[in-house]
C-alpha cells in the first residue's frame, strides 16, 4: 500500500482500535503528534512503533519540534533554544553561530529519531522582521542571508542524524501581523520585494538539498488571490518551475482559520493537492479528517508517492545509545545556555 495524501493526528498516548482502522485507510500517509500524545521517551518510542507497524511502507510520523516555544515533547528531551538564539550567537561569531545551529539540528533530530519520529516540521525560514508575533523568535534573523546560512547549518546537523527537513512557511510569513491559526493574513508586498528577501532562504535551502517545504496560509494580494498553500502560481510556477524544487510540499493545517477561504474540508484538501501539495494536514478535528479521507479515497499521485518515501527517517539508534554518545553530551551542555522562553499559546497542543 502506498502512502496516501493525508496526515492526521491521534487522540492519546496509544493507538485505539478505531484509530488503527483509520490509519489503514488508503488516503492516509502520515501521523502528526502533539503534546497530548507524549508521556515519556519510552512511551513515545512504543507509540511510534505502533504507528509504523500498521502498514508497509510505514506511515510517516511528524511533529512540530523547532525549539523554544514550539517544542511538543519536553520530559526527557533537551530544551532546545529558539531559532533566534542561533542568530544572537551568529552576531557574536559567524563561525560559532553556524556550528551551534548545526549542533542544534543534530540534537533535535537525533533525540526524535531515537524515539522513532521520522521528521520535524522545521526549520522556520521566515524572516524576523519584528512584525509577526506568531513567528517572533522562531526566525533565525532579520537578514535573509543569515537565515539561509544558519538554516543550512541546522539542516546539515539534522541530516547527520538521519532526518529530512521541512522549510516553512513559503514564500514567507514574517511580513504579516495576523496569526493564520486565528485569522487570514494578507501580505500586500510586491513579488520583487518577496523575491529579494523572503524567498532567498528557500532558494538557498532548495539548492542545498532541502527535502520538503510547507507553504504559508497567507494571501499575497498584489500577486495572487489564493492562499499560498492553495495557489498553483506559488506552488507550481514559482516553487516547482522557477526555483526547481523537486521535494515534498506539505500543506499547513487545513483546520486553521485562514484555510476557511478555500471552502469546506474536502474542497480545501482537493484545492491544495490540485495546486501542487503532495500531502495535506488535518489536525484536531476528527470529523474533518474523515470528510477529507472520504473525498480522497480514490486519489492517486505516483510522483507524490516517490517524493514522500524520501521523508522516512534513517540511522535510528536507541535512547540509551544516544545518551552514551560524546556528541550528545557536548550538545546538551553547549545548548543549555539558551534562555528560558515564555510560552505563547498557538492553539496547537
């Protein structure tokens, strides 16, 4: 059975009988985990094993685990610094900032891989203009070139741990104040402005081998009337053709407020896939997920199947083996100097 085009969530810390039947639906291709799905590293490892045993090839398992205020798993995991912390270190020393970003990507990926998680929806490639509170310290820097350098170092570390990466939120969420979880952000800048700033890190990361991208639930009104994640212009003409991206395109959550512009849940899913997405996310709304699965039960995209298989994690070792690695101990010590971050309610728990 191939990987389907839908990623959905689970209710608890183990798979229920109903969820196991749901995960066998041909349109399902992955599972996204949240804080409610986590009790301990050992429990998470068991849960991931349960998900992976449902089908062959195994379903993808993802999580939002960037560091700072967006880190779903805490107990037993290293508290990771937000992306902006690496930018602060870069200002002190470019070489040290990139070295720490590489170490941070490796530490994030190695701990998740030890538990069986395939990948994290990271890194954030948005520019930290100081406009968007929902982005805020999730951005590496206010300068596109520094974002690109630090993100590339972070990706190198994740790759060393056997994890593919997902850059977000294309073509850039940093220039709008509204939070797409709660409202519809509209960016009125010209394409030339985005091309000179926001798109540059994505272009650099594509050239460096980034495996996947998540588009923004943002309308760039002077360029195209559709949300970027539902726009053939952004996903096909710009991302695929102009930038030459051949990897996976994940939609942002179809349950977010901004996605309402694309219609009902089934319509949203079809629109996102038609525009160029390979997999759509439907989170924290089981009736909506079932509606989407029913709409896509006969959907088949052979090219997407090939791209999605590349997102499977590699190089998994046990938690105990990881903790014996000198590099793990060094990473924990070097990154523990990051300041405590105030949690922001992103309604993603």
